[in-house]
């Protein structure tokens, strides 16, 4: 994690491109100019944490300085539109109508100047790299995400090898872009449904749960055990599982050689146990022996979140595996509840927003309390959150535990919560942006689904819009 600070130092004298409306940054903030692996604070000291504006509102002039006026207006407008439930819920129909009325070229141009431009970093590596460099210069690292996934609604058959081979190639390209632009640092996010059929993930989850006798990790079977268990899986399924494991290994090995870390995305509960096992803990056991190269995503809207994290931490600690985790609220809440109701099984999600917040903070406190049991570099956790109340609680916990900077970082989505991200980056607190990229046609579908899944977050950006509008007015009248 500390490596991206070294990358920031290497950019000290760069003058970054004005390409795509990004402002030129000829001089880094004073807090970052002298920052290096040796000069930065070693831990979350009280002195460092006292510099954090926990209301995240007084520094808007500073945090928006890299944004052009055009970008500020676009952000304020798009976030305002996203606050309308009817627009978010019917976004796919609206996009189809727009394409039909305007034609492909005008439709894509409209998206590039609005929602695509706000939430997607770009289409090609030539345009993506300068943006990553600009964020690095502001103390913000990249989580590059090429939004590939096989459509779950298609009930795709096994063996779509050309699609999966293309996915591996695209993830490798994302690794190359991140490594080159961020000086061999940063993360990429991998969507598990881009590496094998959704139907296979469902089958693997069924087998794993049927063989799980208790919550203890000793009762779990690794994928190698599943491969050998011909009674549980058909020959075709065994073959596809072997291919899945090889794809995961290929991506992680490639990323590790490029100095980039891999975050395994979370999915719905009918996928997640298999994902957490095969691409999560087992890959950590293979690739997190010398350093953290793989991080598993845990969704705290689930009632089982704390138990999942505690079990996996305990297993990694006992087996000498370095533990990597990304803690998020989760994006499939409505769908999970609807599935539980229609299929008449117990709802796996927390009943309220407040209950999810308590689960998030309970899980975070547990991790931070246990960090002292690990050597520096043996644990790495990213707290992905846009919730200011949760962040304030996290900073309180950090002031009590004082963990190494290398163990704890923060993350937000590209196009949202810049008033949080850039403020933390300026102080030298490790913080990252999840940066989706890809062609407009692929990203349109992705953005539509994510808007619906994250509309609870989008509905709570009123404060960010207010800060954006204050900065716009300040620039107009200065």
C-alpha cells in the first residue's frame, strides 16, 4: 500500500495533461511534496488523525481544485439527476429511447458528456493513464475496473471459453495500464462472473454449502477437493472448475509480477460462498504468503458478514497466510430480499440501513482490534465507504489502535465523494478511487445496473452537490 506514495513522489515535477478537461497540476500539495517511503508517518498517529476534517466540508476549495468548471457543473448536474428515484429505476428504458431517437453516435456523445463521463474514467489506455496520474498527484491511488461480467439473467451454459479468454486478456490489460500509470502500484477489481458461467458458480455454491457442517473453516473444502469429488460435480463441471482456477491463477500471477494487487468482487449470496472460497481464501493461501496480492470483498449488508470475516481471518492467521480484505456495505440488497421472499427462505440481509451500519462498524472494529496480532505487512484492509458517520467512527477506532498505514486504506467510487477522497489523499492517508473503464456500449449496461443497485448511496449525495455548487459559485464570482 505504501508503494503508491513512492509513485506520488516520482510525479513531483510532472506537469499533467489538460486532456479531457483535467486541470494541469504543476505543483503537488505541500503534504505530498516531501512524502516518501521513509518520510511518511508509519502509522495512524493521533497527530495525523487530528488533521482530518471529519465533517468533510471546510476543504472544498482544496479538494475540488483539480476539477475544471465544466467537470464541476457536470458532477453537480449528474448527481442531482441521480437523486430522482424514477430516473434511476427506469434508466435502462430511458437509455434505449435515447439511442433510438438520437442514433448511436449522438447517444454516445450525450453519455460521454453526462453520466458516462461522470462515473467512468475512459475507454482506452491512452486516455486512462493521464487521469490515473492526475489522481496520484493528488494522493489518490487507482482501483482499475474493466466492467466485464457474463449476464446472470441469460442462464449461460458452461464452456463459453472465448468470452472467458477475452476476459483474462482484458484484466491483464487493466493490470498493465495500472502498473504503467501508477509506477507498479494500485489495484484492479475482478468480477467473478467474467471468469466462468453463473450456473457453475451456483452449482459450486450448492456443493460447498452441502459439505459445510459448521461455520468453522476446517469444515470447508478447497477447490482442489471439489475437483477430486466426482460424486458432487459432473465431469463437465469439474473441467470448467479447473479452467476457472487456472484463469484466476493466471490473472493474479500476472498482477503480482507487475506490482498490482487483485480485488475479488463480491456477488449475490447464491454465488458468494463459492467465490469467497475459490477466488478468495484459496487464492490468498496461494499468493499471499510473501505479501498481500489478493483481497477478498466482504459485504456487510449480510447478517453473516462478521462471521465470514472472523472465520477467514482466523484461518489465515493460523495457516500463515497474509490477510487481504475490502469491507463494503454491498450492492445487491433489494435483489437479495426479493429472492428470499419469492423463494421463501430466510432473508440473509440486515433488516435496516442502521443495522447494516452497525454490522459494518462491528466488523471494522474487530479487524482493527486484531491488527496488533499481525506483523506489519501481514494484513491489509480497505474500508470502502461513502458514509461520513461510518468514516468518523473508523477514525475514532484508528486513533485508539494506531495501526500501520500499510495495513489500512480507504476507497470510494469514481465520480462520487471527491470531498472525502481528495481530503484524505492530501493528508497522506492511503485512499483509492474505484475507476471503471471501457467502451460506452459495455459501460452503459454496467452503469444502469450499478445505478439501481447503488441508488441508496446516490440518494445521499445532497451534501456533495451542495459543496460542488458552492465551488461553482465561488469560481463564477471570484
